[in-house]
């Protein structure tokens, strides 16, 4: 849970992709341990943030049970997670001008750490960086990161005018803090990107119910 000195941060849950490796549909609504991955992520992230927003395209009513704003991409052509980050940065600037930070997460990561936002802020501040990115097992997870709302004009320019789609290509332009998490009993950034990954997540939950 975020401490009192953690800046107010809005959680951006990125679900705007086409889930091609999963065979289409909404990966976030696939069940792990009898609960949708999105439910697991909301439970973990909500206590760390001042509010949550879901980036998703198409009919927003399919997420009505989660009672949070659904923010679609405004960059056409399924431009990837950067388009989702940009959409939520713009939404935050318009709807929550009191909030200067957004923490983005993928919605196919059912084991997100409960100290994500606090540790990203601490890592960014300690490094004097503009951005922060999560890592585990020596591997970076560019979609799981911390973004200043003030970066949205630069991000739109990079995405629309320069056609930059990869998150790590964009973040390489700025001072970036890398914050590492342990991988036991499971990698907190385990990515259920395909049916076999969902099966592995089920196995991990059965072995480690605390997940």
C-alpha cells in the first residue's frame, strides 16, 4: 500500500490490445484461480492509487461490473500500449488535474506486487529520474511503469508524428529508474499472454494460494 509520502497516482490498467496470442477477446477477463485477472489486478492496485482507469477499446459495457472509467485509445490503428498510456494521461489531465502521476500496468499480470506504486516512486526519486520501470529476474517490464502526466504532449508527438510504438524505445529518451522485484514464490510480473500461460498461472495459484 502507498505510504502517506507517495504522490497521488492514478492507476492505468491497459487492456486495449487485440489479444491475438490468446485467440482474441479480452485477456483481462480470463479467469485465474476462479477469478478474472482484471479482478485480481484491481484488488492489488486500487489500495495503492487514488483512482483507477481502464484503457480498452470497443464496447465499454463489458467492463461495467468493475465500476471504473473506460478510456479508449484516441490514436487509431491499435497503436499498442503507448496509445493506452497516452489516453489515460490525457484523461487524468482533464478529469483529475490534482494528480500528476500515472502508474501503468498490463491487465494480463495477475500477480502484481502490492507495493508497486510506492517502490516505483521511491526508485524514481532516489535515481533523480523522470520515469520508473519495473523489473524482475534481470528483465525489464516496460509496460509496468510510472509516468508524469506532464509528459503527454511529448508522448503524443512520439506516437503520432514519429510512429514510435515500443515503450522501451520511448522511455530510453528520458532518465529512467529500473526497480527490481524478487521472483519468489512467483514472478510478480508473470504475463498470461497465451492459453498455456493461463494454465501455468492456475498451477502457480494452486501451489501458492497467497498469490
